[in-house]
C-alpha cells in the first residue's frame, strides 16, 4: 500500500519547510527542532474530528500549548502568536510589493522598457513570488521553521526591491 501514489505532496511542503529546503536560491536552513529530531508528532498532539454525515475524518493539530511540555509553561502561548504575527505582517507587505512590481512590469511592456530589463525584473518577481507562495502553502506562518521563513521573506523583499529599481 503506497498512499503517495494518489495523495501526492500531502505534507511535502511542510516537511520541506521544517527541513529548511524547498525554495530555489536559498541555502538549506533546517529548523532547530528538526535538528534535534523532533518529528511531527512532537507538536501535532491534538486530534480534531470532523463529522460528515455518518463519516468522521480526523487530523492531528498543533497548538501553542504543545511547546510547553519541552519549553516550559506559557512558552508556546507567548512565542507562536508573535512568530505568526511577524510573518504575516512581512507577508502582507510583500504582497503589496508584488502587486506593484507586477503592475510596473505590465506597464513597462506597454511603455517600451528594454526586453532585458523586463526579463530581469520578471525573474526577480517570479523568485519572490515562489518564496512567498511557499510560505503560504506551508501554512504554519513561521512555526515550522522561523529562521528559514525569515530568510525567504528577506530574499523576496530584496528581489522585489531590485525589480522596482530596474523598472524605475
């Protein structure tokens, strides 16, 4: 029985985030928790059941309280919301920049910027988009690997700023 034949990439993105891989052009940066060999079950402790007609499906959720068993009382409640808030704030800032770059690329095509400039700006835009899409697809908003998430966000911002400079 090979579930992955049908259920492709069910958890791959989260696993890659945890391992600190998955975004092209960014050096591998494993999570501290990954390095200490904490697997998914170390944090995803809380069952959630969803009843659909006569059927029940179940998943294991992680909650900030899961951190407390190893890190002490209140650690998760203090750190997880802070990490996620910071990540979401950066993400939203980058979404605004993405829209600005995309509009300038489209306007540049109409206004006659050189193909070389537009190609460079487009590649930088795509690189940034890939990184922030990876963060969104992971869905932990930094919790699976805060360091790697911050590196991805920093690189995306750098790429978008370079793109904006190229586009004037």
